């Protein structure tokens, strides 16, 4: 099958959407499918409002239309709602082609925090964007319920996965004890234990202050970059800020941490939680959509994490969760079934437009 995949999020951007799509393309190609990408490289760009480090395509409509016509793809999937996704959507509607979309990011909340645009306005725009799609793929049941409450239709759950061959418990926890040899490039063995880790973008919607404000023993370590980096570093000088690592070096960091703390309350999924679990590091988080889908409804650690309304309580209790339980939970999110599920949700391009249009 030839699949046209349109995305405004792609390398060299570093975020969960890019990671998900890179793994998806790899999995689809391994199964013999041809994936034709339409992504930002090759287009004139401009900075994304609120995320100036991200470049969006400037007026790509004609080029996207010509590319889609030339591709003659069997199926079209629009992964993001930016300029490229919008251009592809318009052209599909003009041609009467069927297509699928995905809801990867809770942009209405981001726009509300970054630009003070009311969430209701944001959800109304995104609902209109996705309305003509034959299917809207959503990465978690929790997010699916949220979108249903906001009036979205044709929603289908499409879980995400983790690279279980890359993210492994390769670094034993004992190797990070003071006085022992630290795994390279894992966490510095000389930092006070326990090591509480967070990996992710330093941005408005991540609710990082909920983690940074916690009174916890040991050390807090944060890997990532983003628009709030300078202000957070100034406000929390006691936190160990480590910037961005090459992806191949992340497993050693995850595996040498004692706990992964995920403070997000507005995530569609939370891929970094899966990466931590795959490395044997238990996760502490709030019992909200995203963590509930990754860790599950159980709050006793049997699924590799502790969810609790008091994040400090969760972070302290998760230190007692056996690391093998974290890895066992991650094994349920192998990319193979995720790719097969995605293929099953695609629709033939010539299936005709959906009833709703916009």
C-alpha cells in the first residue's frame, strides 16, 4: 500500500509526535508499505507562535496539492493540524478524497496558556478541522472521551508504542549508587539519591512546576528544552538541568534513575512514560488521561507506576515499585500491534468524502 503521510512535526524537531511518527514510518516500511512523507523540510518556514524554535511551512498549498496529485496514494493520513495538514485537508476536500487524521496534541490548552486564547475557541477550530475525516485517530481512551465531550465525531482509539529494543533496563540501579561506577552516559553517580527524573519539553502545558516544587529527598534531574527553559532554570537553580541528549543515550539515563515523575495533566498520551517503563524505571503521575492509559487504573504499582492526586505521595511510593513490573508493563506496548492497528484504521483515498465537511 502507498500511504501519503502529511505532518508539520518532523526531524529535527524533538517531541513525542515526531518520535511516534518516526517509529510508525519505520514499522510501516518494515511491513512492506510505501510511506510518502510531506513534511516541513523543503518549504519556506516561519516560527510557530509560542514555540519559536519550531518552523512551520509558509503558504504550502500549491506545492502540497501538486505532491498529492503526483503521489496517487492508496490512503492519505493527515497527522497534524498545521499549515501542511491544513493544505492537505483542503486539497482532499477539493478532490473528493477520503482521508484520516490524528489528534496528537492538546493544542487548545497550549494556546490558552501561551496566547490566552479561550480553550472553547481552540476546540471549536480543531473540531471543524477534523470533521471531514473518515476517522480521527486518538492515542488514548481518556483523550477519546475528552474529544467526545467537545463534540468530535468518528473517533477511533489508536494506541502508541515504544521501541523495546532501544529502551531496555541495560543499566542496573546499583550501578548508580554513590561510590560505584555510573553507567555512561547515565545519571552522575555522585548526585544524592534517590534520583527523580523527568524528560520532556520545557513548555507551557507540561505542568513542570508541580514536579519542581515538590519537597523530595535526593536529586531532581530534567532533560529537555523548550520555551520555558530560561525562566525555569532561574526559578529552580537546585534542579539539575541536562538539556537534550541524542536519543541513543536516553535509555541509560532512564535506567539509572530511581523514579520517573510525570506531572502533566493535559497530555494526549505521554510517550516518555513508556520509555521510562521500558528501561525498568517506575512512573509517578497524576490519575488523569495519559497516565491512566499508560499505567492503568490500578494504583498499587503492579503496572509499573503509582498514580495519586498528591504527586509527592506518588513519587515517594513509586520508589518501592519493583523495576521488573515497570518493564513488564512496557512490553504491552510493542510497536508491532500499534502499526497493524494503524493500517486497519486507514481508509481508501477514493472512498469519497465524509458526510461532514468544513
